[in-house]
C-alpha cells in the first residue's frame, strides 16, 4: 500500500482519527501536512511521525471554516513543497450536543460551519489546486458518521452536518472523478477519541449493546481504511461511503 513520496494534507490532525491517519499515511511513506486549529497539538503529531524521505512533515494552524485560513494553508504548502497534496483527509470535526428543544442557534451553526462548510472549503480549495497542478491521481477522504444514517438523540446539528458531508462527497466524486480525483467518505461508528469523552456513560452503554463486535473502535482502525482509500489499492473506489463500525 505504498504512498512513497506522496504529499498528504490532513485536517483535525492534532487528535484522534486525524492524528492516527497522519501516522498511518507517514508509515506508508507519505509526507504529511498536519493541519489543525490547535497548533501545539499538530506539532506534537508531527514529532511522532515516521520519516522516510528528506522532506519534513509540516504542522499548520488552520480553522477549516475560515476561507482565508484555508487559502493560506494551501499557499504555505505550495511554497514549501512546490506541488499540491494528492491526498486530502477532512478529519476536523466538533460536536455541540443538545436536544433540539434546547439547541441554541450558535451551537447549531458552529457544528455546520466546522463539519460541513469546513469540509467544503478544504475540498474545493485543494481539489482546484490538484486540477491546476495537473495531478493525475488524487484521493480525497471525508469523514462522515454512521449516526447520520439513522439519527441520534441530542445530535440534530451533528447528524445533519455529517449527512450533508456524505452527499457533498457524492457530488464531488461526480465532478472531480473525471479529472482523476477520487472522493470517498468513511463513516465511523463509536471510536475511542477525545470526541466521545463527553458522551454520558449510559448512552455509551446503549451503543455498546448494539455493536456485534462488543467494543468501541480505535482511531487506528479508521486510519487503516483511510490509508487504503488514499492508496492505489482503492483505485476504482469513488463516491463510496464506507462504514467502519464493528457492525453497529
Ligand atoms: N470519535 C468518534 O466516535 C467519531 C465517530 C464518527 C465520526 N467521527 C468524526 O471523525 C472526525 C475526527 O474526530 P475524532 O474522534 O478524532 O475527534 P477529536 O476531537 O479527537 O479530534 C478532532 C480534531 O479536530 C480539530 N478541530 C476542531 N475544530 C477545528 C477547526 N475549526 N479547524 C481545524 N481543526 C479543528 C480539533 O482541534 C481536534 O484536534 C470528526 O469529523 C468526527 O466528527 C468521530
């Protein structure tokens, strides 16, 4: 599954699935631009990455919902590496859970801004750079969520944002597929990261009962699927939504 010398750009790289993805890609020989709104966290990520070429992995601070930030991140990447990334992973994401009756406008908007608009801005900006750079084979991997398929109490904003990411992926796969850029979504189930720390134990217990494998997933188990989608081993997969849920 070699990614030797390929340049990858990963958002949400300071924690959980994003950090594990940076590691998985770098292990296969990729050079990684690790992007997150938390710069100290991405510096820590870069410090643990395996290195297989003379090029250095790069930490970048970016708020994905801010177009200027996203364009700055692309320009910095182009200045340093003189080429656009050919692998893009949109793993930045947030939750602001509450029942709809109590959900504030700002918590609704923030989740849509980061999860959906952020994915759109990164996808558009970096896919355009790939097209301009005449990249022959690109791979964009977005992170949805399996809960967006069936809904989850207290997560109207999150489920709506992730369902939209899945459709954004499908449209992108049609528009960019003809240019040699594949776009796919990974739909994780319950994965043990910082994100699920705020989920009440009672709710976690209910989810556990519904998972045939009898456990939550690890970030590395999502990263492995993302690394596969980044590689040529998945060369005919485009517009797919791949569940990684232990059967939930
Ligand atoms: N953990 C799960 O069970 C689970 C399940 C389904 C989907 N997901 C999705 O997987 C992705 C990764 O989540 P995780 O579990 O690793 O969470 P996490 O909280 O461990 O990591 C999320 C990272 O995103 C960064 N981030 C947040 N807002 C940002 C912004 N505006 N700009 C840039 N970076 C920002 C955070 O700083 C953090 O480093 C998210 O999109 C999440 O919705 C997670």
